[in-house]
C-alpha cells in the first residue's frame, strides 16, 4: 500500500495544492518535507538556500500547518511535483493525499529549525513585508545581466535577499540573534502567506527567526 496523508477536509486539500503550487513556482525542482505527529502535519518547503561555501544567501523556509483526520507519525521529504501530481481535485471530495514512493535528499532538511522555545519579539505590518518583497524581486531583475551565469545570479540574490530587512527595523533592538534577512519577505510574499492588511508576528530562537502570518510561517537562518 502506498504512503498517504489523511487530511480532514477537501478545502485543506485545495489549500495544500495552492501552497505547493506556489512553492514549485519558486523552485520547479523543489521538494517538500512532511512531518506528522499525532493529528498535526507540517509541510515545509525551501524558498532560498546557499549554493556552495562562499554563497551568502540565507536559508529561508516556508511552513504550513495542516490538520490530519487520524493520528500519524511520519517524516519524509519528497518531490513537489510528485505530490502535486497525486493531489485529488476538490470536486472529487476525497481527502487522502498520496505521496511519491521514493524520498529525496536535500541539504536544507538537515538543518531544521526548532519546534519549541521561540521567544516573541514583536509585530510588523504585513503590507511593508509585501512591498519589500516586490521591490526585491524588481531589484534582482534589474541587477542580473541578460544571459547571466548561475554564479552571477547567485551573487545578486545573496546580496539582495541576505541584506538586513529595513521593514524589520522597528524590532532591531529586540532581536538578539541578528537582523531579519530581506529574503524572509520574499518567502512570505511568494508563498502567499501575508494577505493585505494582515500583521506579521516575529519570534526568534538562536540563529533562527520566524515570521508568522495568517497563511503560514517563514523561518530564516541568519
């Protein structure tokens, strides 16, 4: 029998499809890590990560929590495309999500953020996060020359998304583990976590900083 995730509602299936589709838009060859404990499921994707020892791009992950219809213990990392191919359509009414039979190995899954022990730092305006992400995307597009090689693209992305976020300046004095990278805004915006007008709660744990919004959580390693 194949592996599967028993979700509680067809709407949860549709929400998961939207989340994974957005993640695949960022990285068409990306993966998703599913961690289930009891009736809680966490789906984690990678939005940004360094490529090589000299790459200063921060590791930025997106996490969405989903309820399960029954208790399950699971920790697998599988291709995004493989999960999307198996997702049932909402009109079908089914809530069982099949998983690809083979796991994949990705470096970011080995540096997972902590589950507990987070220290609340404060709240920020979600609209400022959204605006910063759009500005960053435009800046990357302007800075990358036409037909640029991968090393050039990585260098530009590292400079822009690794820069301390100006929109997080109101919390700068309260952050003890370092500034929030601009890449956190890109993750929140590209994954659709922050609707217009919504606030963003910020917490930290050592080198990790977390942005929590209505649509999910962004976790950035500083």
